[in-house]
């Protein structure tokens, strides 16, 4: 049994279909890159994986559990923006990863001390130890995203969802972030879903690259149909060869 | 250089900022001078020097009968009413702002109600308040609360809803309960907004306070102004008006400073 299983997912907003017939099986520890045209429903799919929204049809299960109805500890997330708490210092943002699940959202006494020490270690990993007492607004985009990733990992999720996490970063910072993410992933063995609009990044980081696109296209009503996974590339070995398409694509598969 | 890119230097900026005040004072002095020239007993525009003398007397000399310095007693009474009223509004505004902003059930139940209630002109309710709560302190505080609480709830709940959904979802993925999201995400981000809302509602709060004091009271700044109006004591009225303005300005300045000191993280966003 696969770790994450999406079965026959449909998602519409009003009467406008966004996703249709999305089927996906992912093994534990796989890194899935998701690419596709802007507005085709990649973020929507991520929100469904996160259980921030429930699909119109279909189910998503993690580890065979019943479909989740709301976001929780099992799934961590990093959005392109607004992922860290502006009113908490950098260190407090990391500690929040441990503290928010407590009844008062805080740790007290010795526990708080221990969490701070662990937070400082995490910050050192993220290269943020020198700004631990500052607020996120003072950080650059790359530093904020490192913080967001560090914070998400502190809660030890089993699945990490990244929505264009490096989309707003300059190329140099982006490469550094790739190394950072791959290191963390090797350590934790997490299952990762990453939406990106950069194909190269998708192939470089992912074990598989999923392409979302509309298999049916009505030229007079471009919004009549939703998108689905049209290609599922094997991208291991750094994505070489890119061309190896897994046999099981979902292009126009008859029902 | 374009006008939009021209900025005054520090000295000129100070001069320009002071200019309207000086002009107002000069205009008043001229008006007063000519009226007094025509009729030395004219009470409408007392000379600035007369107002200054009166102010000195009001601030330092006790009442002939009781020896109490009325201005300070009036100030204390008014500030107490204002403080209690605004504090109650801040408290309930925060609580309801968080509940309406974060909980769809509460929002569905109360948002429309609050919107309608906030349309009631509070002063029209004043007679009802006097009948229900008597002519004492309570009705004055209630008028302030009725006058600004609906606005505050609307403002603050709107501010809570402005918190990016991503942050709420993020807190959920860190295992935060509804309670923790309110306490650790909503509340702290609302605090600087609360101070802003208090600053904005202090104007209306003064208005309601002075209205209530004018109609039924035995002390307070508003009471005194309307009392001496009968004797056309413009020098007293002007002293009180300037004093109230100064108080309002100082309170506003204190709140602004507090906000800057207490919420350094909000600087960039506010
Ligand atoms: N909550 C929503 N209500 C209505 N339409 C939405 C909502 N969220 C997204 N959409 C629409 O769904 C489409 C897909 O959005 P999204 O998943 O964000 O695309 P992508 O991330 O691939 O760029 C867009 O056309 C967007 O306008
Ligand atoms: Mg998107």
C-alpha cells in the first residue's frame, strides 16, 4: 500500500471545474515535484493534500488513515509568502513548532529552556543563528523561507508540502536553498510535495515530476474542463534521462 | 524638480508646522481686538491675555466656597468616565473581534447584528440610557460604550480577518487548537491594531462624553463648559476647550508611543 493515495479527485469552485480525475500513489520518502501552467490548479491540489479544503469528489489518504478533514501535525507546509509569524522573533518562530500543540500554545520552565536550545541548533542549521532575536520583517526572502522550512520541520510532519517555496528568490539563493532542502530531506526521510514553476528545479530535486494540464480543451470554453496529471516523469538520478516517461500516464485514459 | 519630490528642511518644516497655529492665533487676536475696540465689554472674543489670565486662575485658584480647584476635579471626573468607557470597549472589542474574525459560527451570528447596531446614532439613545441607567456615572459610561463599541468590533474583526489565511493554516499544521490560534496568532497581531482603533475612537468618545456631561452631570469638563455658557464666559470655555484638546493630543501621543515601543515587529507593516 502506498503512503499517500489520492483516488479520483475532482475539485470545482462553483460550477467551474479545476481538477478532474486526479489519481496518484506516492511511496513514503518520495520527493514529488509538481509543475504546470499558472492557474491550472497546482496550489489547489496542494490545499487538498493539506486538507485545507475537501475535494468535491474523491479521497486522499495518508498511511491508510481516513481522509483528514482539517490541517494537522501530520502535514507541514511552506507557502510562497506569509509562512512565518511576523509578531514572533526568529527563535520564537522555531519554538512555536513545538509549543503550539500545547494547551496554552507555550512551553514553561525547563521545557521552554530545552526547546530554546533545540531552536538555536535548528537556527544554526538554517544559518539564522545570528538573527535569532530579530523579527521576520528584517529578514531577506531566502532567510524567511529557510525559517519557514525550519519551523515546519520542528513539528516533525510526515508529509511536507511546499508551494513555490523558492519562487520569489534570486537564482543564487535558490541554489543554496536546494542544497539546504536536500540535506534536510536526507536526514528526515520525509515525503515531500513541491509545486514549482521551474522545470529544472523540479527535475533536480524531485524523484518524480508530475505535470498538471488540461487533457480536454474546449476552445470556446477554456474553463469547461479541469486539469489532471498528464505526465508522471521518473526524475531520479538528477532527472537523467528526463525523457523516461513512466508508462502509467493519465493522458486521456478512457474511464 | 517636481513638487512631489520637494521636501522642506528641518527648520523650515518646524516653521511650516507652526504656521497654521500662529495664523489662527493672529486671526483670533485681530478679531478680538476690533470687537473690543467697538465695545470694551464684549464677551464673545475675549483678548488672548484675558483668556491666559483666566486659565491661570482656573488651574491654580480654588473655588471660593469649597476651596477645590474645579478644573482639576472636572478633569479627573471626565478622564475617569472616558477611561472606563474606552477600556470596556477595548476589552469587549478585542474579545468579539477575535471571535467574529476567527469563528465562522460567531461571524454568521453576530456580524450582521453588529453592522446594524453600529448604524444607530448613539446620541438618539441618550434619553433611553438616562431612563434606564439613571443620571449618574453609569449612563455616561454606557453612552461611550454604545457609541464606539460597535465600530470597534467591526474594525477589529475586520483586522483579524485580514490575517493571511496562510498563517492560520500554518498554525494548524503546527498542531495549534482554535484557542491557541486565538491566543498566540490572533491576539498578539490584533494588539497594535487595537491601539490604532482606540486612537481613532477617542474623538467620538470625547464627543459622547461631553454630550452626556452637558445634559446631566454635576462635574466634568463638558458640564462646566455648558454651565458657564449661561454667563457667556468665553474665557472659561476657551480655556476648557484648549485643555480638552491638549488632553486628547497627549493621550493620542502616548498611545502612539506605546504602540511603537511595545510592538516593534509591527513597524514595517503598519
Ligand atoms: N477558493 C477559490 N475559489 C474560487 N476559485 C479558486 C479558488 N482557489 C483557486 N481558484 C481558481 O482555481 C484556479 C487554480 O488555482 P491555483 O490552484 O491557485 O493554480 P496554480 O497554483 O496552478 O497557479 C485558478 O483559476 C483560481 O482562480
Ligand atoms: Mg499556485
